[in-house]
């Protein structure tokens, strides 16, 4: 009797969870169409173009599913192999061609892992005792770099990129295997949706927690599903233990990777009687215990711990209530300033209460909608990569560079299409009783809810993307089943049946196809006049550095001036420098000089302190300066001696003190003040080529629109011929 009551209660609870997910995914789709990072997206995207792209892509995927359903198992295996090969090739291509300088926390992790090759232990106590979650990945990279060193590989950045490519590829393989457990056809679809979404591919050289944790998480899920499927008790026990073990390891790299394990435990509790649940849960606990022992042993051997520097959980909740719901230097410094863990917690809680009171219910609702839009709805996260790309080649130009409009449209179309199918998948799940697929819906729901309250960044959801692909495949296969009927019967008000058969459905398909083509031509014509002739200032970055990532230092220019050496990736005509002028000095004259590698002046420009604002970036428009990975110097000197000088902002790298060689954002760059080199310091400036450029070239625009029309016609013809056809 108790189990019956539990089953009913848990069944209703699961339906409530699905209904909640349905609402949240609906909000995500709406935000994805009309908002980017919480702001109206009309300037970045045309909703009409997005809707058109979603329509074409959705029906193309449905047509592909219909074709796949007719393939034999042998042919499906061949297709799977081809798609996996294509995914690996695409990962290698993006990872080796679109290389990034390690940004943000990754630059710390990379440098520390390299440093450990000599020290054998994490040495930067303040950073790693504060960010304890960064230690496992650093230790993993240390092991990886040790192997690379043993094999004679000294380019550790390349080793990290190769490792990341392998991890993302393993994630694709696990995604395929998970879907194949219920249908090999679904497995093929999962590879297709993985292949057409370039989001993970453009992060192929970013070997950080967001992608490294994925195969651990998905491998654990795959083992759990095998445990549910097998009849062997020994295999069931082994798979459950290994499942929990792998997912926990992934959770040590990126905390949110444990969400599938939480979802699995909830599923087991909902599905099984209490005794059966406890047996399975006991084996999961054993797996967790084994993983904890391993991680604890690694941290005790290679890691560091100091409670004084550790950031409490409340710190990230405080950041989650900041203006944009994400990291701010001010919030970080406020927490860091407290000299004990307990004081940090008290300061965080006080700030949290204050912000909740200030915002009120309506303010919190707006903040949470902005965070949902920033995290789950927008694929514009790639824009952040512009500041750290290492090589400004053609691939960069058309992906995250100045000519990436079509690429960003594609990203957003894929994201919104994915959300549409997830929405449909939730509806399909609501129509069925709780089954083993419940874990994926609970995982996504947990992720969305978690990042409503936690500190958020768009890239944080990268590790959830394979779960989205799984749900999308589940939904596509489920929806494609509607075409196996010969007719649709509808009961009219007069109780008479009206039959839609193949003959009556085909004119509808034909009409919809013609309408879609005409709509595409109209939207294309309007978009042509909006995007092709339009010209705007574009900035092709050559070098960028600012003080957002580290504490800044103020340097007075002085009578001898300051200089910064750098390697420009290509021609440039603009330099932006962050000056300080707190006393608003007037009438002073300075000279900006650009020197070549032989320290010969190739350009000079005089400017006045009258135009220098305190702590603001000042833009110098130069003549076109030609450079091709050439070492150059930007020097600023006063035209005469003054009693007091304006200054410049520099970015400092305190985390690298004590290292043999301090990393630098500028390739072979160094900051000079008073003629003295300061290798752990960098002038805060941006070097770029600014020019007028249309959003689309005429050729690219016409090619894209022609392809869309051809796909629409092909999809229309396919559905016209196959509607109503029964599966064999």
C-alpha cells in the first residue's frame, strides 16, 4: 500500500517537474528569439530571419529522421562511423586553426600545470586555496603535460588542445551510445545535431572545465543506463558503482557535472519501491566513496589548502545577485578583503540580504530573466573569444571576427531549434509514464534553476549541450513517428468523422512549401537591403589587454616615457590606450611613436593632455601600419619636462611571481617604464584595424539564401511524397 501511494505521489511530482521545465524552456525560446543577454536583440538579429531558419532546420531534421528510419542497421552503423569521423575532423580543424591564448582562469591553470613539472606540487597557494575547484583540473593537466614531456613534446598548449579535442570527441561518442540504447536511429540523429552545432567546435582549443568534464559525466550516464538494461546482478552493481565514480570525478572538474547523478537518484526514487531504491543507492554511495578517496589522495599529494583564502558558497550566490548576475571585480575584492572565512560568509550574507531587499520581487524577476537569456537562450557567447584569439586568419574572420554575421545567425538558429525540440520532448515525456529517460529532463531543469541563483556566464552551459542533443534526438525520433499513419480522423461538431488521408494532406504540404519559399524570397529581399548595402565601423583586433582580469597598476609616464613591445598579427591603424589623469592636467604635449623591430620610428603622432580623461581608453587613429607577426613598439614620451605627468594603466600578473618566465598576453611583449623592463606588467591597450565593412558580402548573402530555398523545396518534395506512407 505504501509503495502504491509513493508511486502516485512521485508520479505527480515528476509531472510537476516536467511542467516547470516546459515553462522554463518556453521562456528560453522566447528570450532566444527576441533577447540577447537580457537585452532586446533586434539590433543583432531579425526575428523573421530566425523564425525562417528555425522552420527550415526543423523540417530538414525531421526529413533526415524519416530517411534514417528507412535505413538498415548495417547502413546506420556506417553512417554513424562517417558522422563520428566528420566530428573528429571538425574538432581538429577548429582546434588547430582557431587557437586562443588561454584566457581568464585557464591562463592560471596552464601556467601552474607547467610549473608543477618542476615543483611537483601546486605552489600558488593564494589562488588555489581560494578557488579549490580549480585544483583537480590543474592536477589532470600536470599529468597530461608530464606525459607530453616524456614523449618530447614541449608545446604544452598544443598538448592541452589535443586533450580537449579528444574529450569533446568522447562526449560525442557517449552521446551517440546513450541515444543508441533506445534506438540506433536516435544515435545517428544525435551525431547530426552534434555536427551541425558549432558551439562546442569553436571551443575546441579551450581546454577548460566546461568541456573536460563532459565525457566523465556522459560516461557515467551511459554506465547507469547499461545498469538499468542488464539482467546480470554483478554487472548491474559494477555499472552503478562506476557510474557514480565517473560522474563524481567530472563534478570535481566542473561542479554542475554532478547534476545527472542527482537526476539519476531522483529517477530511481520515483521509479522503484523503497527497498529496491536503497539497494541501488547503496552501490552509488560506494562509487562516490571510491571517487572521494581518489580525489582526496590527489589533492593531499599535489594540492593546497588554506581556509583564509577560500571563497565560501555564499560568494557565488552574492555574484548571482550582482547587476548582471555574474562576476564583478568589486564583489570579488570585497570578499577577498575579509581576513577570515567566517568574515567572508558574514559579508556575503549581508550583501545578499541587502540586494534582495533593494530589488524586490519585480527586480529579481527581471534579473532572473536576464540570467536565463544570458545562459540558455543566447549562442552569442562566441563574441567573448574575440579578445583572446591567437591567429586572425580567415576562419576567425567568418566565425568570431568582423564578418561573422551569418555564423552568429546559424548559432542562434541552431540554439532556438534545439529549444523547440526540447520543448516538444518534454510534452512527449508528459504523455508517458516515468521511464529511464527522466534523468535527462531532471538534469536540464536542475541546471536552469541552479544558474538562476548562482553566478553565471554563457559558457557555463557548454557541459549541458550534449544532454540537450540527447533530448533533441529523443524528440525528433518521437515526432517523426507521426508520418507512419495513413490517415487522420477528426470528429466534427455534428459527430461525423472527417478523414484527412494522403490525398487530402498532400495539397496542404504543397501549399505550405510554396508559402515558405515565397516567405523566404520576401524576407530575403528585405534583409538584402538591410544587411548588404549597410556599412559600419568594424574592429579587427590585433592585440588586446585590459585590467579586467588582474589588479591594475598606475604608472606615471615620466620624463623618459613608457613603451610596450608587442607582436601584431596583421596590419593596424588604431591604438587605444588607458590613461590616468586624476588632476586633469592641461596644456601638456606628448608624442606617440610606433617603432619597428629595429627600433626605427615608422610613425609619430602628437597629442595633448587636454583630451586625456582619467581611467578611460583614448583612441589614436593612425595611418595604415603594415605588420605580419612583427615585433613592434608603442612608445609615449613627453615633448618637454613637466613637474607632474599623466600616467597609464597597466595590467599586473601577481599570480606568476616566482615563475621562471612570466606569461604575457602579448607575444614576446614587455612593458618599459623609465627605460626599465617590467616583464610581469603590460600596458593596457588595444591594437586593431578599423574599417568600414558591410555585414554580408553580396555573394555570401545570395549563396546562403539560395541554399535555404533549395533546402525548403527539397524538404517540401520529400514530405509531399512520404506523407501517409507506412513504415515497413
